């Protein structure tokens, strides 16, 4: 045995290495200067012999096994013969020789500044450092792995490239940062891996990569090495124009959003859990449909990787990986790029509120509460069975905020709809007394989550201007969409859940009861300008026995469709951007299920086709006439003409645009009774030309409202100097275009 090698070995570290407990294996493995020469050590259990050469295969040095059967080989070499990197020729048996550069011959690529910024929660590109990244170092191709696991005793990378043997690729911890890293030569794109974590209590955990860019197809759950570079984007002009946008310009733009679950919009094979179309196939078919229907944006449910189909993507295990259900990462890049080519913006549902307990996921990641709050009164959702992120921890906040930037930068996504914001803002959300922990002032406001939102929205607005951050927030929390510098949370838009609840309850009523409940229809205008609202009727309203939209409507079949067209017309007239869930546009009869396609066959029915055409025309006129949208957040954009006729359930209102031209008058009848020669006050003299009527026979109506032009008379009605008179069909919205005249 080489005497100088024996002198050099730290036997405590040696024992830790053999016990798979070493958190800094480069201390004892690799190339080391010693006396006037070099020590080279390699740990390869099961190897019969190991020869070292330089990268050209020269200067052979045969290593000796320090103790027989341990797999720890080494040798002292006089002088300085080798430099990093060098090759290992590892023989496992006759004819079985593996040649690889030594993983412990490469220096760290996690810099002091990386560690500092991450500890401060301000490393906006941390996803480029942590995770698995194919790269070439010193002429050697492989994959760099890095993971944050500060409570771990030791961490290894295991995968299909090392027989899932945790002894072979122990990672090096970087000072006190808790970051472990290793560069493994020869690991290519497509390699399957996990982190094997030895906890302080001696347990062994196998975890998928929190920063992994791809995952196996469920039910498998390992991470997959992916290369996100090299995709040829064609949307440069789109991105350049997006970056010119500001809060002021974005709230004045048209926005009609199609909320979509890709796996059930259309299925390639019904009754098959894996019978999905791919991202590339969906890009073309969905993109064409959205363009034909006139939508400006699509909002995608469940893109970040998740294990259980029935969660719809709201219990995420892979925040940095688009789900494999529909293809690989670059396929999703193609999806976004193609939709931009079609003129469609892409919004993702994003879930920073909680994460599932799956053993391979973020929960108790390194044996202790790491991503979740350690106190279960703040760290667990009892109703949902999930963990809550610890927003007070800088590295956790960094994980989430960098993730928001990641989707915009790497995938060109145009916005994020933040799920379950209320559950983050309130410490007692969904909890009973005694099951939650008050803040330092004794209240239920989550100060850490508030600060997280301030940071999130400020960073996104600065770093990725033009990207929308939208809140799904169901309470009356003030200032959700006010700028951070003015004391708000800083979101650009908020779903108008109050309007949605009141409006759907009103529309589901038998018209006999609508009169006494008139306030449910009109009350939303009392707070319409308190936030930047999106009028949303989402997937949540057509599942769990809530019934499909058309089935919510009262009356016989034709009345239900008339009610639904009326509802959509009123919704488009109400201030606020628009969102409808897929299938609602053509009045699908069945509740939505993630297990099957939408019921496209119902479009053979003229009423369903008429409803689809009605929404299509709403979208067309919505984009054509800026009175629909440009003053959504300005009181000048809306005025009631008739709001007090609760006895007959009719309303009329005006939407004003950017000029006196092409303003809009909406007249709605919420009863199944024709109103003969009914008079409404109007804002000015002139002609009011019918733009569209939900009673038009082409949409499935009866054509009662046939007058194409109404001429305002100098006759007072409801305190208006001018008025119009018309026959108003039952359950109808008429939309008229007019120019303002003194």
C-alpha cells in the first residue's frame, strides 16, 4: 500500500464516505496536492480496478484499493502529472470497462454571489443554478446538479445512469448555504434521476428535483434531465411589444379569456387516461379555434407537473416542469410560440398557496420542514390535506418568485393567474379556532404572505414588464390591484368573485323571483371600480354538482338558452375583462370532467351552435368597439340608463369608449315576457343602430326585436331628456351603437 496515501487519508472522513454520510466528498475524493506530488482517490464500489489517465489517455496510473472490498481506490504520484479534469478507466469485470471524467475533478459553479443572493431571497435566476443543467465544463459534457437541502446529513444523485446507487455520486455542500452540487460527466438529456437524501435521523428519502425542468409521465415520478436551450422562437415582435406595456396601457386593452384544461378540451382517445393530444397538436387545433372564436387570451389549467389528474393541476409537485401528459418542454415552447403567432396571449394558473404531501415532493424535503412552515398551525391546510409554503423564509420566497419569472422568460408566458390568494392572506383560512396561529399583533392577516405579494408583483413588473399577475381572491381585501408603492398588493387584475356569485344566483332564479332580488344584478356597480376586475365564470362553476351553465338556467329548453345568451350579453356589457371556461361558449349540457372531452357533438343542435355563434360575435364586436373595454376601470365608461324597474326586471346602461363615436347602449329583459312599446331614457339625441340581439334567429332566438334603428325622441324618461321606444323580446339583450350628439 502506498505509504503517503495512507498518511494523507482522513480516516473519519473515510468512514463517513463508506457509510454514505459525507456531505463534502471532494475533501477526500479527486485530485489533491500532497508533499511534492499528487494524491488521486476514487470511490467506486464493486470495481475490480481503476486506471487514471489524462484526457488524451496518456500518463496511466493504476490506483490501489485501500481496503479490499471497500471500493476506495487511491495512489500517490510524485510530481504534478495530472490536472483537472482527468479520466477514470473503471473495470467492473472482464470486458466491462467504464471510462469517465472524475466528477470530483470539477470546481463549483455556484458562486459566492449566487449563495448570497439566494440566502437574501433575491436570486431571480436561481433556476439557472439549481436543478439539473446539461452543459460542457473544461471540454467535458455532462449534467450539473444542484439542490437546496440545508438539514440533510448527506445528498446523492441517483438515476438510471448509476444504477440508482447513492454511493457513486455524493454531492458537495457549499459552505453554510445548504446547497449541494455535483457535475456528473456523461449524463445526457433524457436521463432519469432523483436526489437521495440522508436525514439527520438516519432516514433515507428519494426526492424529485424541486427545480427539475421535466418529469416522468405519471404514475412514475422521477425527474428527467432536460435542455431548455436551443428552441427557435419566432415571437420576437410579440415579446418586444409586450415589454412596452405598462399597468396603465394593459388595463385599457381588450381581454377575453378562454379558460382551458388541455387534457379534456379534446381527447385523442376517449376512455384512456393517457389518450391526450400533444402540446404541438393542441397548439394548432386550439389556436385555430381561439382565433375563429375571437378570444384574445387562453388561460391554461394544470401545466406545472402534478401527480393526480383529479387535482386538475392545483397540487403541484414540479413547479419548474411543464407536465409530461402532453409532451416535452420544447413542445410546450412550441405551443406558446404558435399561439403568439395566432395572436393569442397565454396565461397559466399558478399555485404558490400550497403543495401536496406526496413522499417524493417538497414536503419534509430534507427530513424537516423546509418549504413548508414548521408549525402545522401555519404549515398545513386541514381541509385540503396539503402543506403551506413558509413565505417568511427567503429561499422559499425566492423559489416561488423565480418560478414566476421562469415561466415568462423560458416559456414566454404572458401572465399568471395566482390561485387561492385568500388562503394565503388569512392565517385562519379554512381553519377552526385553535388550529391557526395569529400574527404578532394578534390578527389573522398573514404578514409574510403580504410581503411575498409585494415582492412578487414588484419584481415581475420591473423584470418582465407587460406580464400580467392576476389574483383569484374571493374576499373584500382592499387594494389587491393597487400598486405596491400606494400600499396595495400590486396585482394587475383580480377575478370578480362577488359579481360572479351574485350574478349566477340571480340568473338561476325563476324569473318570478328576480324582481325582489334585483340588487343581485345591479349591486356590483357599487364596487366595480374598487379593483381592476376580470368578470369570470370559471371551471369551478360547472363541477361538483353545480351543473353546466345552460342547466343552471330556469325554464324549458329554449328559455334556458335564451337566459344563457342574455347572461353572456350582460356579462360582456358589464365593466371588467372577460373569462369563460371552455364548453360554456356552446352551452355544454354536462358538467365538466377532466376524464373526457368536451361534448363537441352537441354543436349539431342549432341552439348550441347559436350560443357558440353568439359568443363568437360578442368577441368580434368586443374587440372592434373599444367602448366594451377601454374604460373598464374608469367611471366614465359606464352609466345606468334604467336601473330601478325591478318590478319587470329590465335594465339599460351605456358603455362609453375613447371618443363620442361608437358608444354602446345595452337593453336587457330578464323575464320571459315580451315588453311591448317599452320606453327607455337614452343619453343623447340621434339614431341607435342595433349591433346584435340575443333574440336574433341565427342565435336561436325568435326575432321579436326586429327594429334595426331606434330614433331618440325629445321625450323625458327616467330623468333623461331623450328616450327610445321598442318591443323588447323575452329574455333578451339588445346592443345598440350610437354617436353622442348634444
